């Protein structure tokens, strides 16, 4: 308590010694605020009763606005095939560029990894094409692969015909 009293007296003595203007006035003019003041919050919008006709019109307008958003329309099989061919062309061009660069000189470690992965993908594409698997389909697991944990029980292989 005594310490608090002494601190308060010392502050007043130091303030009296400083060449400030009259007591209660700021020592320097206040700068304007750096950020504009936030306006007072508006009162919440009160729902007014609407007639069934107005409600129908509002719902139609909302449906029109939402129709422009969201999922794009499904592509036709021809569009999907064009897109697939474009992606295949880009993939092959990137793979060929890396193979050419490898022949010209050494690759960086990142390029080596990328080339290895692209070659693995190319091999998977070739296997899928020779197995006549439709694009986007999940190929069946190789024979003898155990089922996933907690998955369905394995189906017994078909019996071999007796000769």
C-alpha cells in the first residue's frame, strides 16, 4: 500500500516537472484514426408476411439464380472421348520429353522420379487397353490377391472341367 502511494506521488511530481500544457489537456494533438469507424449495426431485417403469389415469385427467382451455379451438365460420350484423347496426348508428350532429356544428359533426382512414375502409368494404360477395360473402370484384382480386411468372403474359383 505504501509502495502504491509512493508511486502515485512520484508520477504526479514527474508530471508537474514536465513542460506540458494545462492539466487535463493532451500533450500533442490527436491524430485522426487510421481506420474509418465502423457504422452502427443495422437492425435485423424483419420478415414481413408475403402472399402465396409473392412467395411463388421469390422461389422462382431463387431457382433461376441457383440454376447457373453448381454442377456442370454431364458430358456426352463423344465429349468424354475427345477429352480422354487430349489428356492421353499431353501425357505422351510429357513422357517423350522426359525420355528425350534423359538421352541428352543426366536427369535431376526429381525428373528421374517423375519419369519412373510416368513410365509406370504408361504401362498401366497399356495393360488396361490390352485387357479391354473401359476407361474409369476399376480392374479386377490379380488372381490370388487376398480380399481387403473386413471385406466380403472370397468366392470359390469355378471348378475345372473333368477330362
